[in-house]
């Protein structure tokens, strides 16, 4: 296991997984163009190699996932969003089987599932977005996701 830290966020990345933290508005990972304000962080933790140019919500990567793969994304939204109803929940959420759907994905891919939770921590607004390579295997893989989520600290 390795620990990533950046933009006031720390997360543990399981052995054999890939992770990164970058700010939107800065040059993205491996040269990806990112078109947002620089103060907002993006975290990717994946059980598979993330290709160059992976989008904030995993575009370019989710198409390469196998049914055993997972992608965990933490996307920060502007501090002004923290006071809106969408981000009213406080604290880092955990994912349950009821949270996972085949229709909440940025891109619908047959067999995949996803979960999306909005929340606020320390006045910062976030979206936790998870892509499951297999919707059918979600019961088995949710504990892996929640182990990563439990390791998150946000200051």
C-alpha cells in the first residue's frame, strides 16, 4: 500500500493499484488537458493502469476496464458549492449496494455499474464517483471501495 497526498487530501492506494491527485486547471496527469479552475482537486484510484489523457471522471479509462476492475474518483467542486443543497451531506460517505446503479455512469457501458455521492468536508464540496467494472460483482467489490474511502482525509 502507498499513500498519496496533495491538495489537502490524503488517500491510501492498495498495492498493485494506481493513484494520482491533481488540481483541475493544471496540466492533467500524463499531459491530459484539464479545463477547470486550479483550486479544485481530482483524485483517481484504479485497480488497473490509467491511460494517458484520462478524463476527470475516468473518460478514456472506463472503456478499458475489465469486469474485475474498479475506479474511485474524488472530484472537488468550488467552495461556493458547499452551501448548496446538492452538497448538504457532511462527512465522507461510504458506498452501499443500494447506491450502485447501471444508469448513473458518465458513459453507460454494458455490465458496468456506478455510484455517485455528493458531500462537504471542511467547507469543501466533493463528488465521490465510483465505477464498478461489473455491476453483478458489486457486493464483492464494495468493501474494496470502502477501504479506499475510509483512508481518505481532507483538510
